[in-house]
């Protein structure tokens, strides 16, 4: 891949592929290095989307949000960029900043389970469990991956149902989530009496 990058000095695709490969391996510093090299060759929304993922995985929320904003500036219809921007806000404990980008992501791609999951989490954090429930249930009805994210959505839905006073439904959702991810810490904590699943 590095050889391909040298053979085509104007092509950013091999550099992006190398960066994304490092991301998949969990090597986010190396990932960011290669993605930034790709950006030196061309500015494109998919490259900024990858930069957002790499910086978010290092918990560099401002950098991640900046990369998302750059992707959106280049392509306002990039549902992935809107999803990433909203997810970055939720992960940075700023759910108020997440609602609009996640609603926009869903508007652009109504089958986006990640956007629904994060929007549910944001609304739950903002104290709106009724609206959160709709989005969390929609996320689970769609094809969620990776399994850790699906387990997190189950944990959020358990909290949501408890806030709504639907303890029997919460117990059923908790049981289903634990079958999916038996050792997932937020679900295990929710199983304990008075557990909050943090």
C-alpha cells in the first residue's frame, strides 16, 4: 500500500486506506498520521470522516468535531459526518450540541442505527426519556454494529425505561442485553440493585 502511495503522488486513496487500516488495528496515532498525509493530497469529506474517527478514538473531541465540520463544509449531505459530529458531542458529555447533527443525520439516512442510538442517548441525558425511547428502540430494530455499541444502546434503553417507570420492560431489555453481552460493564452494573450503568 505504501508503494502504491509513492507510485501515485497525487492520489490520496492509498494513504487513506493505510490510515483506515491503522484505525481498524486500534493504532490511532498512526492512523491520524496517514490520514493527515491524505489530506495534504486532497481535501475530501470521506478523508475528514476518517480523521474524525481517528481523533475521536483518542478522545480528542475538539479535533474530532473540527474534522466533522470540515467534512460537512465539503459535503453538507454527508450523513456519516453529521453522525460523527453528533456522536462526538455525546461522547464529550455535551448532549445539547448533539441533537441537531444527529437529527440531520437521520434526515439524510433514515436507516442509520448509530445516529438513532446516539440521539437516544443525547435525549436521555437531556431528560427527555419519552423521545429518547423512540430513538433507542429504532436503533435496536435496525442492524447495529459493533456489538459493544448495541450493548450500550441496550443499557441506555434500560435507564430510559426505568426513568419512565416501566420496570418490567426495563428488566426484559436488561435480560436481552445481558444475553447479547454477558460481561458488558454498564449492563452488569444495571443488574445490581440500584445500579446506574455508568
